[in-house]
């Protein structure tokens, strides 16, 4: 059960961050209280960061980007087949009405 509790701290922090709020011990405590899980403010303090810091941590703009990223971006740069373009255009027209 302690392993489950240990995983709860980063999950609670990400939940709070998903609402574009700063992760604080008080907010994490509220999440733990709602879920009826034991809470330690000392452990929670390791995850207390601003929303901007979480956004920075989760972005892949750093030099530690995965090696597969260049091949994925190259695949995205290839033009779509004509059939796919026609289907997407007809769908957008249908949505406009």
C-alpha cells in the first residue's frame, strides 16, 4: 500500500497542475483528504511547483529530446495524400452548417 501512496503524490500534483493552478501543500492535502489517503506535507513539498515550471518540465524543447523526435517531425512534414485532403475538406464543410 505504501507504493500506491508514493505514486499518489506526483499524480495529485499533475491533477492540480492540469487545472492551471500552482501546486501547493494545501491543495495536495485537499486531494488526499478527498481520496481518504494518508498525507505527508514533507513528501508533498517535493512536488510543489508553479504551473509554469510544470509546463517547462513537460515540454520537449530541451536538449534531452528523444532520438525519435526528428523522424516523427519529418513524417509530419510529408504532404497528405489527395484522398485524405478531400475527406478532411468535406468534413469541415459539413461542420460549418
